[in-house]
C-alpha cells in the first residue's frame, strides 16, 4: 500500500458507496468510508493510470450526514461484514444518493431526463430483509461454525452474532443456528442456509452436499419446533428443494390492497423487502392505471406479482416469462385468486424477442416491465423497430410503459431505445429503497407515447 498525505475533497458516492475525489492533477480517487462533503486523507491500495482506490485514514471535515452504524459488524476493518456498505450514511441521504445514481445513469448513458421525479418509495430501515442467502462454514481448527454474509472483499464468512437488517426473529437465531450446525454429523458438508419469510411462515433452506443422517434430521426438527421455522432441504440445484416434513402452513405473502395471496417456494424469486414490495406493486398499478376495457402485457411476470393486481383492474393481462415452470405456477396463482378468466400466461425467451414476435402478441394498451439485472434490451429493441421511423407498417404500441428495474445502467440503456428510437417520453422516474444500507439501486421509470 502507499500513503497519500494530500487532503482530498470528497465530491460524491459511486455505485459501490465509495467516496469520489480528485487529486490536484485531476486523477480520480475512490475512497472507502468517505462521504460527500468530507475532507479526507487516503491509504491507496490500488493504482491505475486513470484512477486510484483506497481507504480513508484521516478526516478533517465530517459530513453532517455521517451517523454511527447500528450494527457492530459493519466497518472497513478486516473481518467486517460485507452485507451493508452505507450504514455510516443517514438513511435519508442514502436515498438521495441513489436518486442521483439513477438520474446520472439516465442522462450520461442515454441522454434521457425524466419530466418529473417520483417521490422515493421508502420503508423501515432496519429488520427489513425477508430473504437472504447465508453462507455456512465449519472452521475445524477453531471448532466453530460461522453463519452469515461474506466479509468485505473476501470469500470468508463474517463472524456475525446478530444482523440489524435481517428480521429480528432470524437475527436472534444466528447463534442458535451456529450451535445447531456445530452439533450435526454433516457440519462440514452444509455450505448454505437460505432464508425466505412469508407472512405467516419463516422458511430456512439447508443446502447439504451429502444425505442427512437420521440424527441430523431429528436435530433440524427439534430446532424448527423450538424456533418456529419451517425447514426445507436442498441436496442439489434449486429444483431439488423439498420440505423436511410435509404438512404445515404454506409459504405465501399477501397483497392486501388487492385481496391477493401469493404462494411461493423458498427458492423462488420474491422481493427481499415485503413491505416495499406491497407499496411498489400498488404504485405500479396506479401509474399504469389500467381501465376495465384494456389489455395489459406483464413482461418478466414471474409468479404474477404484478399480473394478478393488474388483472383486478384490466380486461385481460398477459403475463410473459422465460420459464414454462414459472408460467404454470403463475397460472395456478391466478386460479387460486379467482383471476384465471382475466389472465393468460406465455413462456417465451425474452432475451431473443424479435419485432415480428412482439407484433404477433397483438395490441396492448399498457405494459409492465420488470426484468432481471440484464434488463429488457430485446424487448426495447423490438419496440423501437416497430415504432421507429424505419418501421414499414403502422403499429400503435402501448400508451404507457411502467419499467421496474434493479439495475440503473440497463434501465438507462433500454430507456435510450424507448425514448430516442421508439418515440416515447420519460415522464416519471424515481428510486425504490428496497435495500437500505446497501448500494443496490431499485428504481421505476414511466414512459408515455407522444403521439
């Protein structure tokens, strides 16, 4: 490492929650632990021609938004938990930073600027995580088991006794879980525990590399009974997940504003933050504003998280997803909620979608788009091909598109196509603070047809 005694003015935060500053010669410096407005010195650990990276070593002017981290495992020191990156920044300031990240991506990557910024969707800042993938490691030399997130920039598991962002029930179980795994016959063959909490059930999925012994299965049952959790086992891939014991309540969450219950398996994709998901769904439906006579397409529909609420308002909703298994499960959820007559589901590779395939789906009044981190480039390109100036046949396209994104860079890329080539206007954009204290940016953008 090299030391830099120059005092640097921190200008902003990047996507990794590092402070961004410039040396006197203009070179960019990324500084872990530094916040905008602070004056700092840095210990440089990486040097490139155009930039440097390091940790803050001295602070002469502190940001008014700096706060004391609530979790004892947060920090820059060796062994610190890497699950959160922004606990030292006031939650309101975190949201402002994420809003700026969204705006910067839209403008710098796509030259798109929203007509109006949405008020951020926010919720509880602590104890909000209903989903998590916790690594498990038996340290034979010390005779201890570690369960938690990885250390910062490390493959090692952090020594966590509690977690401020996990639900209080699960945080309180971390040490009992360590004792449980430490007493199992297969303790060195159990690499992961996945958490998935529904409204009435908390499920723990144990990944095991060897068949469990009868004694280990009995230990899991006793733990589940004592702590009120439901054990699932995963011997291989996600498709092998099954209950340790059949029976008991089903894993599900409700969208009470729409009278909808959504059953799911613990390895299904559902949002990490159930409270924020309910608010997000409601805002998306209100923004899309489907009318009783309208047809809506829900792209990347998953289990029907948006499809079913939209179907309570629209004439018909077509949910499209890449997996036939997911499509079948979404259709079952629609039937369970009495919405089968107003919904259809289709399996289609959405990363190779063409303009002809899009046109063959028929006209729709509105779209809901909720892709994974890779975004919806093929869909945006197909829309641009049908709506652009070189289109050979008139095609109206949806009157409004609501795009929910977990990656501001791919949202910006797709927004560039939707605005500059398909002729839409970005009327609204804003952030969804799905993951407080992390650098993850969830966002929403609304596109309206100009003609």
